[in-house]
C-alpha cells in the first residue's frame, strides 16, 4: 500500500459478497475502519490479522463504521472498549429500537404492496430481520458527518456517501486516497438499497439518486486510489464511475422499453430483469428495480400512472431523451 499508515485486513464473511476488507489507521489513535461480520470465523481471523500487525483487540481505541451492514458492522460490540463512530442516519439499524422496528415492518409491508408483490412473498420482511440480527447492537458514541476530521487522524476527512445505505460514509485522506466502504467496488456495482423513511409521515429516501450523486462526488475528488470494502483497490476511479453511471442510465432506458411494451408494476419488471434470481434474491433485485424506476421518474421518462389494487402501475412518457 502507498500509505504506510493503512493496514488492510481481509476477513471472510458468510455472505454472497465474499470477503470484506477492514482497515487499521495508526495515528494519534489506533482506529479500525469497519469490523467484519459477527461470526466465529470472522472474529478469529480479525484477531489473527491484528496480531500480524502487532495489535491486540484492546489496542483499538476507536471503531469507525463506513455503514451499518452486517459484513461491515457485525463486530462493533466485540470492541466494547473502543469508541464507536458512525453516521447518525445508520444508527437506527445499529440500535433497532422497538419504534424503529415498527416503522421498519410497516414501511416494507406498504412498500411491497405498492410494488405489486404477492402476499406470500411478505415473509421476506421476517427474513430481513434475521439479517439485522447479524449487525451487532450498539449505539454510536459519536456521530461523524460531512467534513469532520477523524479524531486522532487530522489527515482523514469524512465524506458522506449515502445510497448503498443511508448514513454511508467514506474517509478521504489529504493525499487523495479514499477508504470507500461499498461506494465503489471494482468487480461489482453496488446496490442502492431501499430503506424506511426517517419518520412515519416522511417520504422514503431515493437511494439510486443519492448513490449517483455520491459517485459523482467521489469522481470530483480524482482519488489516486479507493480502498474498497470488497475486491481490489480501485486506481482508475473516475473512469469506472463514468462507466457505471452510463451503464445505469442504459439499464434504466431498457426498463423504460419494458414499460413501453406493457404498463406494469415494479414486481413484474423485477421478474423480467432477473428471471433466474428474483425469488432467491428478492430484496436485492427489487431494490435494483426500484432504483431504475426512481431514476426514470426523476428524469421524467416514466410516471406512476395508475393503481392496480394497492400496487403502482408505471407508464412510459412518450419520446426518448438521451
Ligand atoms: Zn459490504
């Protein structure tokens, strides 16, 4: 690694994404960026890798979470002696209060109805809660937001990069290296996951638009290297981002062509986009589909035209704007 003060520790996960990278920064504080998953193997490998760089778990002064997903935040409780830093928008998933879980269930039930999901798929809400259990349960000691310096590391700044999750942050070094969490991954495109709103009467966040904005923000930094949560370091970030944004736009126009053929629901489009995996990966594929629909709505290519029971029917606007 170019920066001698970063150590990359790679931890196995039981999730489809495979290994996750965590990072140790040595400055005036010893900081672990992301913890890896809450599994026996994950913990063992993390302890071994810390040892290889001369550290015990007790030597970690603080943990910074790029985001709350279980492959990144699972072991936050294990580092109970360290201060925990996270963005406030991700904390609701770390603490999982009764009121948040109520909102969670209510929101996804309504969201699935609007997407046109048949009721026998609603069991997914319970399955999603199983995944939440792997996130560890610990509130942040302090919040980090846009522009904050990482305590003990005055050369690292926080960049908010919402989209893959709410409250996703990246860490930007003054040398223009970036620790990017799941913002930009070389071998796969990050999924903009649908999350509940921040209050019962609030609109839900629109993660595809947030994600595109975060990618553009990253590109504008012209980073030398992005150290990701998964896969190899990204050295040509701006080129990769241009390609990702272009592909997403083309994908969205393909979705519009499906709607031009037949006005329909999000779930029907999801089935056409992911005929082989939608049943197994319903949460991810529906999020990806909604991302394209949200994007098309935002650029005026489609509109929510009608209702079929509680489900929203999308209609393409005439003309193609490229
Ligand atoms: Zn991840």
